[in-house]
């Protein structure tokens, strides 16, 4: 059993400030697609402004709002109860097949598992963590507001899961959103 954190905040600067989690791809919002990707979670915590969702979730918000993904994780992890937590950005429309692989990759000697492209590009917000290790990583940071997500992994024992299906492709720009919509048609 695992819990999940879906990060659904952010300014979406490359989208002109659009409400990125509310954007639709394949007839569903990006947020609903992310929440559905972790439908096997015991509890799903969404960090960001409240929005309508098709599934029940627990809501939280980093303080102050706009502190970035690490600040959002710090707020959300307080709501996690399971020993394992999946962390997803809300803009990953195809991440669902990767979730069981990430969870299965964790072990006694592994703190976190994350997706990595064939080119070696890590997606720090498509990962599974042993919850106690994520909490420890957050405590090691001098501050969480404005911290880079990659800094969480500085002292963690990490395994990379090959992103064989483009699961970690995100929708950060209008071109990427348009491409995602074309793929879903």
C-alpha cells in the first residue's frame, strides 16, 4: 500500500499563467489524469489550490503559496500515512503505467525511485519514496521555499527507472499541451 502526493500548484509561466492542472487532455483535466494514475493509493494528497476532481482527495497548500514544489511536498507529506509515497507533478498525462514500477523499485537499500529518459534526464517529480526518507530529505534542506526538487535527492539512495513509454513527458508549454492533445485524439 502506498499514499500519493500530486503537486498541482505553480505559476505556469511558460503557459502564460494558465491553470495548468485544469487544462484538458483527452477529455480529462491534467489533475484528474494524475489523480487517476495513483488510483491504487490509500490516500491521495493534492498540494495546490482546490479544484474540482473526479476522485476524493486530501487538499493542502504550501505556506506561503508559490513556494515551489519542495515547499508543496513539505506541506503534503504531513498528510501521508503510508510507508511509501508516490510523488507526481500534475502535468504528466501518461505517467500511470510507471507508478507500479516506481513503487516496486523501492527496497531496504533504496530511498527513492524516479523516472529517467533514455538520454538520462531525470524527472524529480515522477518518483516513489520511502516516506521516512522523503521526510529526512526535507529536513536536510536549509529551507524548502524556493528549493530545487533535485536537491531532495542529494543524500538519497536513488534508483532510476527507464522511461520506456514516455511516461514522464510533461505539459509545460502550449506546444507540449497541443502535442498531448493530438496524441490523445
